[in-house]
């Protein structure tokens, strides 16, 4: 049985009320994939994800990292609220400074976690500590390109211009990338779309609100209760 991350009572209540509205559910059945620009069967998404990972490995500078992330979100392996075994192993090995073992674990999850910026951050830390600058550099590049694929051409300061994420972890990565910290976070709904509205603070203490479109992970969570 998968181990799922803790979901707050308010979020569960929100899901229950949302699920009880049949007209809204009918209206938004396919909005998650369409929001991400993909409306394809899972089998096709699996193949597309594999092809894009191959592309990123062979030619890092000529790969569509946004489409790579969305392909994963449309694939049969998409479980945004499940605790990931691979990431947990890597985190614990890094904490214990077992970098050689961690480098072997990296290979086990290389393709299945390629879409995840946190995976590449862990890989960067591992290779940096093993003094392999080339490997550290490429994973730093993958990390940056995945984050940039979320924030490119967007300000994130309104629902209309929200950052589209495939899991909540991407919100944390974006906040880190922008060097901002969360002051307050609220789940809000606007028609068929769901957002995390975050009051964010920069290093100088200035605050602003950032919006993350969470249609993809939220619809996946609702499907768990159907």
C-alpha cells in the first residue's frame, strides 16, 4: 500500500464538498490534462515521457522540460500525493553522508524521477560531495531548466497568470528558486480551477502574493475519493 502524505482536514472537507457537486465534476472531468496542454491516453503519455527523458539525456539544451513534466502528469506513474520511496532514500543517504551508496541509488530512479527538480538537487549534492564536477553541473542544469519551465513567461501574481505545477513539491522548489519564504498559504477555488495562494516574503522583508495552479494534483487527489 502506498504511503500518502498528510492531508489537512480542511483540504479533505473541501474535497468532499467539491465531490458532492455533480455539475462541477462533469464540467471539469478532463480539465487537469487540458490545463497542462496534454489530452492524451496514459499509454501515449508514458511513451512521450520516455522519449523526452531520452532527449534530455542526449541533448540537454534542446529539450522541452515543460512538456516532460506534463507528460509525467498524464502518465500511468503519476501519483502526486504519494511519498516517493526514491526521494526518501536519497534524502536519508545524504543526511548520513553515504554519498557512494546514494550515487548507486540515483541510477535506480534516474528515469522515473527525471521530471522532479528535487531529484536533481539531490543528485547535485551527491556528485558535488563525490567531487564529480561534471555530473554535479549537469544536474544543476536539469534542476534549473525544470524550475524555469514552471515560471517562464509568468509572473505568478494572479490566478490568470498562475504558475502551473504538477505536484506541491514544485511550489517549494519555485519558492526556493525565487529566494522567497512562505508567510501564509490558502487553498482557493475559481470555477473549475484550484489554486494555492501564497503570501511570500523576499530577503528584504517585502511581501507579495503568488498563485500556483494546482488543477493537476488536485484532480488526482479527488479521483482517489471517487
